[in-house]
């Protein structure tokens, strides 16, 4: 089975967030650094629906998992 590769901006669109480059950078800056002990889907800035989408994407190793992992890394990077 071939997995789709989603660009970073599509993840933000899927989460109902602004998905232009400036908005993505602002979101990451506003919510970083995310503590290493906090699972991405448990971060306090998600709505319940967003958290559930992230949980499912990671738990099912869905085609979104790779870009969700990239978001997690971006949020954990030092400023």
C-alpha cells in the first residue's frame, strides 16, 4: 500500500489552522518549546478535535504520521 505524503501546510489546514508560511512560523514560535515529557496530542493548545486527529494519525501510523512527527520536532526545537 502506497502512503500519501502530505506537505506541512496541509496538516495545518487539516487542523483548521491558518496554513500560510507566516502563520505556521508564528504558531510554532508561540507554542515552542514543547516539553519533551508532553506527547504532542496532549499539548494544551489543541482543541479536543485537533488532539484526537493527531492521536489517530500517530496511533494508526496513518499517512499523516510523518508530517505530525515533523510538527512535533519543530515544536520541540530550541528557539
